[in-house]
C-alpha cells in the first residue's frame, strides 16, 4: 500500500459510504491520492480512505509537496496550481525522490482510472471511526488495513 485516496478529507459529502460507493464507481477519471512516506500519512485530519491498487491503477504524475491540485474543466485531467518544479511522470522516480528527501511533508499523486484494493483507517482514529471503516470495508467487500 503506497497511495491513499482519503474520503471526505477535502470536501463535503452526505455520508462516508455514499462517498466511497461513488469513488469506486468512477473508473474513467483522474484522482489525487496521498503517497505514504515510509508507510506514514502526513495529512492529519483524514482518517479513512481507499488504498489505490498498485500496479493496476495507472500513475499519471506526482509532486513532492502538496501541489494543491484541481481538475482542469476542459480536459478532466488533474493539474497542479503550485509545485510545478517537483512534478514527476515516472512513479519509480517519484517514489525514489520522495523517500530520498526523508519522512517530512506531504506529497501528492494523480492516477488515471483508479482501482482500489482496501479500505484504510489510521491507527489514531476514534473507536467510532474504526467501526465505520470496518462497516465500509464490509459494504465494499474489501479488506480493512490500518496504518
């Protein structure tokens, strides 16, 4: 597990399960995900997400820092609004650079046609959050992993 698509971290939704069902049904778009650095997330407010399947999902590009990405209205592709100099189009080079810089900061990656292989919950999530994650894993018929 290298990349996590956090649910509800950067927007509003009606429910966690509704957001997750929508995410797994959207297979023909680009999504942003957080690369784990040495197995750790650097986004503190996000607690439950989906693990991007590797290597089944197609890596589009990655940034060593928070690129504050948006979806280009014309192309539907994710673009960075900052951190243009730290953009990588090769996942192996991106991961090597990310790991080389150490365990600080928050990177960002974009994937085409995402596929998810697990529900992820952080170990510091509340007991209620962990129950919600397990319910979501059961609903999506995916394993639950804790980071």
